[in-house]
C-alpha cells in the first residue's frame, strides 16, 4: 500500500475551502484505497496537539518537506506562514526533484474584494522567478477538479497497466465529470464551460427544442409528426455537438492542468491564454496563441540554442534555456489545436488544429530529443484516430514506431512499453479499417514486447499483455479464426483472474469483459453451454459491481443480459430470453432517458432483439411494436448521423419486411425491403466489402417475397443479383460467403421449379451442390426437377438416399407442387410411386 500525504497550507480566511478540500481528500482515499493507495490530508490545525518543543512553524515545515504534495491556498491576502510553507516545499523539491509537488490555488475575488500587496508581490515573484502559474478557482468544483487532475497525473497508473494514458479514468457524461464513477464536478460550475458561449448556446437550443417537441406532441395532431421528426433530428445533432464540445473542453482543461504541473515555465502568452480559457473564451485562446507569434519565438529559441552551441563555458545554460522555451512553445501549439476544436463557428477547425499540431511537431523535431518527438507524434496520432482520419493517424503512428524501435534497441527497459502502446493502437486502427493482416502483425508485435517485459516485472506489465491478448481475441473472432481467438481470451482471462484475486475492484471489470467476449465466441461456434457459463459468470460480476457503482457498470450489465437473451432465444429457451431482454431494456431505457445520445442506440438494439424473439414465437403484434420503436429511434439517429446509423435503420426495416411477409402483409413487406435495399445500395457503392453481403441478403428476401406473391420475373431478378454478389465475395473468401451462394442457388432452383422450368431448376441445384454437397435440402429441388423431366431412375436414387433425413420435406414438396399445378400429367404416376417408396 502506497501512502500519499497532502499538506494543505492556507490562512484562516479560507477555512470553508480547507474543510471542503479535506472532505475531497477523504473521498479520494476511499476511491484509491482498493487500488493500492492511501491518501491523507494534513493541515496546520491537525497538528496543534502534538507539535511542541520547538517553534510550532518549524514542526509544520518539517511536515511540509516530508509531504508528497503541498497545496497552498490564497484569497485576498498572503499570510507569512503560508508563504514560508510554500518556500519550504519549493526548496525541498529543488533539492531532491521528487517531492513535494507544490501547487498554488487562488480563490477568485468577488465584487468589492481586493487582494493585499503581499499577495500581489507573491504572485509576481511566483510567475517571474519560478515560472509557475497558479490555479484560479471560483467554485468548490473548480478547486476539486484541478486537484483530482493533478493527482491522476502524479499517481502511477492505478490500473496496473503501464499503457493507460493520462485522464483515461475520467468520464464526461450529461455535464458531469466523474472519476471511477464518483462525481467530481459539474461543468455548469466550471467557468471554462459555464461561460463558454458555444456551450451555453447549445444548452439553450436543446432546452428550446425539447419544449417545442413536447408542445407539438401534446396537440395529438398526426399531421404534425413530420415536423416533430425534423425537430427530433435537429435535437440529436445539437446533443451530439454538446457531448463532443464537453469532451473537447475537458480535454483542453486536462492539457492546461498538465502544463501547470509539468515544471515547464509558463510564458506570459500562455498565462493569458489560460485565463481566456478559464473565462470560457476559446476564441480568445486561439487569438492569443496565434501561429505568427509562436513561430517568431520558436525561431528565437532555435537561434539561442545555436548560439549556445558556439559558447564553451556559458553555452550549456543558454542551450537549456532555449530547450525549455521550445518545450513551452510546443505546448502552446497543442493548446491552440485543442482550443480550435471547441470553436464550432470555425468551419476549418479540424484542418487548422492539424496544422497547429504539425507546427509543434516540427518544432520538437528540430530541437528536442527523439523521445519527446515520439510522444508528440503519438498524441497527434491519437487525435487523428479519434477523429477517424485513419490515413493520417497511421503515418504519425508509423513514425513514432520507427523512433521507439530504434530507442528500444538501445534501451529496451525504458522504451519497449511505449513501443507496445503504439503497436496496440495501430492494431486497433487496422482492425477498425478491416486491414486484418496488418492488425494481427501489430498486435503480435505488442504481445512479444509485453511477454518480455512481463518476465522482469509481471505486476506492472501483465495487465498490458492481457489487454493485447483480448484485442487479438477480438480480431481472430472477427476473422473466424475461432481456435486462436479462444486461446487469446483464455490466456487474458487467466491473467485477470490472478490479478482479481488480489485487487478485485480494479480487475474484476476486465475479467467480466473477457468472459463476455468468450461467451460471444462460444455462441458463434455453437458451444452454447460454454457460452452460457461465461455470460453468467460475467453477469454475476457485473451485478455486484452495479450494486456498488451503478452509474459506471449498468451499461455493461445490460450488455451481458442482452447477449444472454440472444443465446436463450437461439436455444429455444424463450421465457428466459424474454426475461433477459426485458431486464436489459429496463436499464437502457433509464440510461437513455438521461442521456439519449449515448444510450438510445443500445436501447434500440435490445428492442430489435426482443422484436425478433416475439416474431419467432409468433407474438406478431408485440414484435411489430418493438420493431416500430426501433425504427423510430434509428430514423432520428440516421437523420443526424447517416454514416453511423443508416446500416442499423436498414437492418430493422429488413426485420419488419420479414414480419410483414410472415403475416401476409405483402405490400408493407415490400416497402420495408425496398427502403432497406436503397440504403444498402448507397452504402455498398462506397464500401462494397462491408455492405454488399447485406445488400445480397435483402435482395434474397425480396426474391422470396416476389416468389410467394407469384411475381416470378421480379423474384428471378432479385435472386440473380444476390447470386452475382455472392459469387464475387465467395471467390475472395469462400469459407465465409459460399453458404450464401448455395442459398441463392437453392432459391433459384426452387423458383424455376414452381414455374415449370425443370432444366434450369436442375442446373442451379447442381451448381449449389458443387459448392457444398453437404447442403442436403437442395437435393429436394434436384430430385423433383429430375423426376418431372422423366429421369425417374436418377430421381429415385436421390429419394432413396435421403429418405430418412428428408422424407417430410419430400412429401411436403409434393403437396405444394399439386396445389400449384406444376406436376406434368404424364409424371403423376411417377410421383405416386415415389410417395409409396417414401412411405415404406
């Protein structure tokens, strides 16, 4: 257990703030204790009972020097003892470069208040002599958030995973900042958001749209539904923009917090930019951090570095000053980029942000170390990947990779962790873009690195190894390499089980995640008992986690319940399937009511699954109700973000098409299929590899509908179009797509049979069997086509060979053929002979 001591220094005027800070540290202690850290707050009033024998302040000073973190709070005045404690902390840090990390917090003045001269002098000295910028705060939330951000940076990765990035444990949702599910602050109480015009405008627009939609719905006028849909689509766009802006503002706050505690001197320009950000003025940040001024200072810093290289005695200090200035200017470029991303009125904000990142990278490349360049490249790569610019992200990751490979060859212990992190990110990027071979290459490389690191330090690096194994398991499952997928998942699960035994609060979520993934794998490979076992184990863990922290873990619980619903439906345990779906739906409805932008897609998924279940057990009214609810959600989502949600909309339209066909509502069925097909055609034109299989499925379903409604020409057209797609896909990947090709052949054979074209029926049946001779149901079409052509002996051989397996299908087909009147009169005696053979 690592103990972390925080000394809080301030005058008596901030008694309430000190008490609030003390309570914050106590709550953080509860959060971090299960993760291996105890955090204690020490204040001067806590020591009066036992600090005796010497000057009391000397006792305080010794405690300050021994602390890990020193927080010095000021408001209107700077007490001499508080300043003395700050100086003690700073002196101790200068000596050992490890502790205490010292931060200055200054409570904002309210109207009518003035700061004394001592505080003014202290701030001037702090900025000019030390180069340190203080934390301004106007609310408890601002003070708390700043400290928690610093604590997350100071504490080593609390997950035990060396690859976890800073800020990874924070979550921004519905205007609330939380850490491990524990509320830290509300954005409305943080000036950088609460005073940001774009943030306020979006919130106002959302409130107005909600009011207008409620008013329109209250009229009950059906003709107003198109207007409601239009406003709902606008509402979703506004919510999506607000969610994105909240994350971007918080990301910028994290960066500012990082540079305040980084030790890099804060320039006057950077100080002004920080103050602009704290006032909610993102445009002001961009204007202050203009590229012209930064570039001019960068050129001067480069000049100083070059001058220093020419000096023998005094050059070293000049070079170091130039390098420090360069680091600070590189940080300014990053701040400019992040501030640009919050300026939604700027249509070129992404392009301009990229330019700022690139300017900073070139500055680092020209003057700083390769290690610092690699870190800058990685940060830019993550930014590009998050914005789905995979092509640009790959270039930066690859350059980062080259640097780390060179550095790791010299000092593997220092640089291999960074190498593995980049390889893992590239693996995810390649997987997301379906470049599976390259994805596997990256994951395997990261795996090898983690395996070496684990030998020397398993406590630190085994979780990283398990993460990569889990990623590889996902990749192998997606590419149907099920044995290798299972091997990866089982290895990751074994690691997580061992770590969970020691630290369950940290590692049980990862264990449940891997068990859920194994459940998916076993479901895909029809190992249903093993799948259920994994799901139930994951659900048991997630239920316990939900009891402690529902905000964080309820979405995961709903996911596993949804998966169990699918499994029970597949194994015809319909009651249990419905129970799981309803439980998942109840959670997702509650979550969607608070944050629809995030959770309505999940709600729609569960409703879609429930609709499919009700259709399978012929509860058609309930099925339709679910599907229509799903379609309403997905239409709104697709209107706001068609690239992401149109495929889901097409899927539910396909499901409704099947439902309406099964209930003989053929016109409505056709309407749904055609709408889905129009979507898939557009998507397949841009991305055929992903969406052509879905297009072929819809065409096949339309072919079935047209056959059943005797629109044979239309049916043939759809089947042939689906077959053409499957032929192309199967040529590249027969294992995945030949089953679809066989189904298309079978459907065409059946279509030609009912039209009396027995030669074509035979031709397509034989083609299907050429691809898969184990698809025995196709023999029903082949046998009938031969029999009706007068080739009795060939037909009889098939009927006898598959009599035990397909007897009921054969007899059922004959009844259908009689009703359709397609049996040639001269073959009726042959049919009766075959029926007698089958009945023996």
